[in-house]
C-alpha cells in the first residue's frame, strides 16, 4: 500500500480518543477507517479522505488544501480530500477528524452485499 503512514498513525490516534468501534480496511489504494461500520476517514497517497455532512460541503471546499473526491470522474458530494501538506498541526488534522466523526453519528451505513444466498435469490426484490 502506498499511503502516508505518518498521517494514518495520527488519524488513528485521534479517532481512538473517542471511538471504540473502529475497523481499518485497505480501500482506494490506501487505508480506510470504518467507525461504527461506516466509512469515516481514510488516507490515500498523501491526502486525507473525509466523509462529512453534505450540507457543509460547499463551505469546506473553500478550506486550504481541500479538494473534491472524484474517483470515477464524478464528484462525490459529502466526501473530500485534504492534502497532507496543509495538515501541519494536530489541531488542523483534528478539525477534519471531528467533522467526519460528527457526521458519522447520523450517516447511513452502506448496504451490505448479500453473499452465500441460494441460487436464484441474489439480487431479487420482494
């Protein structure tokens, strides 16, 4: 995995101060922090991925080092990248971690993929 391990360590430390149900997953070519079974933050290359309230998306896009997240060429509202080189202090990183954790309280979890279903049952609506 090619991601900023120092940024991942600092993010992990901040999350662990207030969260117990945290899982780390390899995702997007980096490391994703799942909090309460929901994607909250991640580190991909030299940038922090933040899932935040879509209602504040336009406001945070004006922050230094913040860019839209667009893996497929289509912006994902409610997700942003923050360049690691602007996260020069614990307080600056803490700002983004807090935004993600606040939204995590009300965010909906992704639907789990159905596996091991009998033939003919997968993908059928009732």
